[in-house]
C-alpha cells in the first residue's frame, strides 16, 4: 500500500487490512514521503500489534515508484495493491485470491464504492464518473478486449436491464454540477486492485444479478 503523508486515512485503511479473513498474508506500507515522520511512527505502532505489517520507504516521488517498491518488498505469490484511503471488506483478499483459481488469469480487479454521499462534491463525482464500474463479472484478454467467459467465469450480457440497488446516503437536493467539478471529491476514496472493495454507503449500479 503506497502512502504519502496521509496518516488519518492510513490508520483507517490499516485497521481494515488487519481484519481480513485470509489465513496467510502480509501488509507492506510504502512511504512515499519519508520526510513526514508521522507515517513511520503510525506503521510501527500497527506493527507492534500486528506482525504482518511492514514498513518500506521510497523517497522517489510518484505512486509508480511506490508500487514498484512494494512489489520488490513483497514475499507472496500474489500481490494486491490498495490505496491508503480505502476501507476494504473482510472478504476482499479471499475473493481476490479466488480469481486466480483459473490458471489463465493474470490480474484481478474489482469495484470501488463511495464511503459516503454527504456533500455536493461527493454526489457529483458519482454522477459524472466515479470509480465504481458495476458488479458484473467481466473478462478481458491481453489486448484489453472483453472476451467470453471460461470455466468458472461464465459470460454475462453486455448490459442488463436489472438494476441492482445498494444503500445510498439520505435524500438531499443538490444543485447540478458543472463537469469541471466532477473530481473535487477524489480524496474521499481510492482505488483497489482487487476482487472486492466495499465502502459504507454507495450509489446505484446497473448490473447483472450479483
């Protein structure tokens, strides 16, 4: 998990990662701003309670450098990346690893849902884009073209008329957002390269039965 001086987010994310229902895993936190003393201190505190937590510093700025450092530090067969502002579901890693039961699978990713919809900016980013891509299982080849499913990955229709409703924030009326404001709530969420990443309250997604 790369991080860059955002200790309040990091503390919450580490708490969720320590609660995963998976038998054997490690948590490598890559500090991309090692001059911020609070990050190393926070990770040491978590490591004292959970021996699976490790700290690594990457002084070269940029999330790519941080992720590559995490890859070099990792000891496992499968590497899962998650941002420092994401709260993962307890079954996230188990579902992620399950995706590799098919030997033809090289990478697995998953949905990222908003933790709350309490402000106009948070609502706007969901209306004009957001990180959620639906809850329909999809498969792509090496060229990025969606393909038919294989054993254990059945093909699904490209679009379903069924609407899967999940809990939303309390109903409020917000003014329409200009498209230039769509990214203003980006700090409330993150991305997880995973089979599942769940947040507290989410918007509506159109999907096949899930």
